[in-house]
C-alpha cells in the first residue's frame, strides 16, 4: 500500500466532508469547518451536563467531565488557529499520523462490516506423572486482516478501537463469536472435559454500564454455562477507575464467570492486595519463559498456591520450556510448542484427534503441524 500523502489525505477528507457542498481551497480551512460544527454542540452538551449534574457526580465523574470540556476547548482553539492562520497540512500531521488516521477510518469500516475475527490457541493440562496432556480450553484472539496492509497486530488495533470509541461494540461482538464457537465444540465433542474459552476484556470495557447484563444475555443466548467462560484482564486495567472496574469484576465473578489476570508480573503488580482482588487465575507472562527466569516463575507459582489461585503459564515454545515448567510444578500451559493460534476449522481437527483417543490424553509432542 502506498504511503498516505497530504494530497491523498486531502482527497479522503473531501470525500468524507463532501467538498461539493463545502468548496474549500485550503484543506486546513476544511478541517477547521469539520471541527467547528460538532464542537459547538459537544461543548453545549458538556457544559449543560456540568451545570445540571455537578452536585451529583462523583469525584471521578467530575474529573472526567472536566477533562472532556478541556479537550473540547483545545479543539476549538485549534479550529480558531487554523481559521486565522491556515498552515500546510504537512506541518500539522506527520506521515505516520496521517497513516494512523487512515487506519482508524479503515477500522471503523471493518467493525461495521464485521471483518474482524477470532483465532484460538489451546490451553493444555499436563499430567505430572506421564508425558501426556489434554486440551481443556482456548484463548480467543482477535485478528484483523486489512485489505491492503495485511495482518494488523492487536497491539495496534485494540488501542485504536479504544481511542475511537469502538471497543465496547467490538468486544461484545468478538465475545459472542467465541461463545457461539464454544457451544459448537461442546455439542460436537461431549465426551471431552467441559471445554472453556477465555476472552480478553479491555480497561474501557470494564467501565461500560451494561457490560454484565450483556454478557449474561450472550451466555444465555448461546446456552453456555458461565463457568465455561473465562475473562482475561490485564493488571493495568485496575489502575484507572479502580473502584468501578473492581465492582464490575465482582459482578462477573458472582455470575459464575472465572476471572484471569493476564500477563501477570509485567504491569501493576499489586502483590500486597492480590488476595483481595476478585481473580481466580494468574496467567504468567511469556517473558518469564522467554528469559528462562525459572526462579521467579517458581516463586509466582508458590504465591499462587498459597492464595489458592490457579495458574496458567504462557509462552511455552520448546521442549526445554515444557520440561523446566513441569519440573517446577506447573500443570496448565499455553504456547507455540503445543500450537500456534488456529482458525476454528483447524482447531476442530485438534479436538477431533483428542476425542478419537477416548479417555487417553494426547502426547506432549506439538499438537499442530510445524510451527511458523
């Protein structure tokens, strides 16, 4: 895909704004026009909210309202500056910023057209006495294959979806897709252990007022037991709006859903409060395995056992990793050694292999073909 140039960006903006009705010679004036009209209504609504609700808003609510008003004022000042001293677009946005803006626009379309999808990576339970293991569940991983740019990393498009206000709708859509697929697998392979699926929740989703009700509805609609759904939350999600996030997590746990701390050990590790947080499982970040940090891995496992928390270790990529972790006492693992993330059809093939063995578990050789 060619780099996004100022000329192309100007044309895209004109297409969006309909330059046939707003003939601007300078794209800066066009941006000014497109900013000013929605900003006027946004500022009015925010100030009205501030006047009517300031006495009933919590401290966090008042702070968020103040931030929103301040940001609207900043955009108004930008519109005023552009109107009084139009500048070439190149001085306003770098090429990287313009490409990110284009990617955000593409993401809007991808979400509207439901182009994002899920791959699944198995979670394997290890038999400590034999070199055997069983698939007990999956992590559902969001994917976006862009028409021109190819695969876009979730580390790029998830923060972009949060910034663009798309994450709540996208998150629920992907959660529903995961539950639908899990129901198909549970129906197709009733002889296997009750399979589960884990889905990532962002910090923004935890602040969604109707999140618990919507998840309950998705579970009921797809005939999924709450115990079959695991929700993964990073430690950093508890930094902002901790009280509201924790209240949501408690409601989800009371519903019967198990909660995982994802990437444990890399972020805001509140070890002192870990026993007070509503989590059932620690997912140990892959960096501990990649760096062969076995001493810390053992310490985390001992801590989890003392707190009666389950543990899953990520990033198992070699036989050496597997044997070292098994020696430490880890029983649940995930990583490329067993299988890379696969589409639902390929994952069904792995489950079929396990089902055909009856009660005999799988060998701890890699489950899927040679990893890439």
